[in-house]
């Protein structure tokens, strides 16, 4: 990613700006694509602008991470709620059926969904129970997402103001008068 380094006396300042790294369970390629997209879109021209863009990227990535964690919490709660339903109907393989409903393998899910139909339970009812089981965690995730988004919007506003002020103070070469 190309950056315009306006200050040749301190080019190493760009190396001092902390860049987020994806966690071990996250996709480093997706993170790099996000980072490149933000730099291409925002085009920071100074070390401070670069620092703000890195912070914006970090907050965006953390927001996405928190959404993923929230979704996984709800999926896990869905499996638990389904297992409880299957236990209520005294199905011998209740644990297996409950976990099959959240299995990425479509064949496993179909078997568990058929078992729900047989006992007359809609997946919507199971999901309602899942929300109930996970409500405290989901509320925490929602608050964190709201806070992250607020911070990101503020940083973006600061970035836009800084960039606007810089452009306003630049003198156009065309307006310069040549004297000898």
C-alpha cells in the first residue's frame, strides 16, 4: 500500500504506528483486504492521518469480531435449546440431535430438523429459547458493538476534519507568483 511520506526526516514514524493483527482463529487474508480497502478509500497522507486510519481499521475489525462472537454465542445457545427440547421428549440421542442442528453438514441438520418436525416443534420456538438462554451475553455484545461503532464514527469524523483542514491550508502552485 502506497503512502505519501511528507516528512523525509522521520520516515520511520510509519513503522512506529501500531497495526492490529488478527487473532489465531481469524482470517489474516480477510483482515489484510479490509486494511487495504480502508487505506485505498481514505488515502492518509501524514503520520497522524495514518495513525487514525489504523485505529479506524482496528475498531472495524473488532466490531466484526464481536458480531462473529455474538453470532456464535447464539448458535451455541440454539444447540443447547434444541438439546433441552429433545430431552423433554425423552429422545435417546437428544444431545446428538441438538448438536446436529448447528452442524455445518446439511445431512446432519436434516436428520435433526426431521426429528423436530416429528415432535411438532418449530425451529422458531427453539430459537426463542436460544435467545432467552443467551440474552445476557448478547446484551453485552450489543453494548460493545454500539460503543465500538460510536468510537469508529468519532475517529472517522476526526480524520475527515484533519484531512479537510490540511487541504484548506495547502497553497496551490498555480496561484504562486514567480519572482526573480
